[in-house]
């Protein structure tokens, strides 16, 4: 089972992001579940959402305490809470930021996981370019597809277009594809 924890703030589409991962997994024939963890938070308050993907029925309903993948939609949360808590050895982490890992002072996290498993992606900028608004969730899902291979980018785009129709679906899909390409190109540049 692959477990994902998504951190962000109210209004950034954190819950929608976990729903889209589950939908993409369903497109590929996997079992999946997505659920949020929040109370009466308002726009801007920290929000966490979870997703599980498995090839058989999922019976667990607990919060994800030891994720395989962590997605941080708002980098200001890095100083507010331990978003990397419980990240499994060899796990993956995506951070919405145009800064480098060194600029974010994440050496401690880097020492606990593979360097190529911790990536920053300028998802808000890519979203602004394609959507006209800095909503990073779809872009980060494209980046997750490139980084982890959990779900194919075509499945991510299909889930996005199923959830958002017309121009909104096309724009979010374009942001996801741009982030996918960004991560793939960055990995290729580091390999060479």
C-alpha cells in the first residue's frame, strides 16, 4: 500500500488533490481512498488530507502517520509544523517552492531520505501561468507522477478533466503536465 499525506492551507485545494490522486489510481485499476483531516478551519488555516493506493481493497481508515509520499502545497508550513513527520525511509517529498532545498534549510530531511526523492517544484508559478491563479494542487500531482511513478500523467490529466470540465480542466491539466515535465527535465539535468 502506498500512503500519501498532503499538507496545505484552506482554499488551496488540498482535499481536491487527494481526491484526484484517488481518481487517477481508479483509472489505472487500483483501489484507493482519499479523506481530509480538518475541523472548522477557515481559508488559510493548515489542512491535511490523506490518500491510500493499493491493488486490493483498503480496510484501514486511520490517518496516515507514516507516509510514503508527502506533498507540501504551502512552503510556509515548513516553519509552522513538522510536515515530514513519519516519512518512511526512501519516501518521497514534494514541496511547492521556487527555492532550492538548501535555501529552505532542509538538510536534516535530506539526511534522512534519498536526495533525488526530495524535490521542490514552482507549482504556484506554473499554476499562475496556466490558470491565471496560484493554485498548486494540480501542478503538484503532475510533479508527483514524474517523481514517483505511482500513477501515470495521463491518468492524472484524466482525473483532472473528469473533475473540472472545459477550460478549467484543460488549464489544470496543462499545469500538471508542465510540472511533470519540470521534474523530468530536472532529473535528467542532474543525471548528466
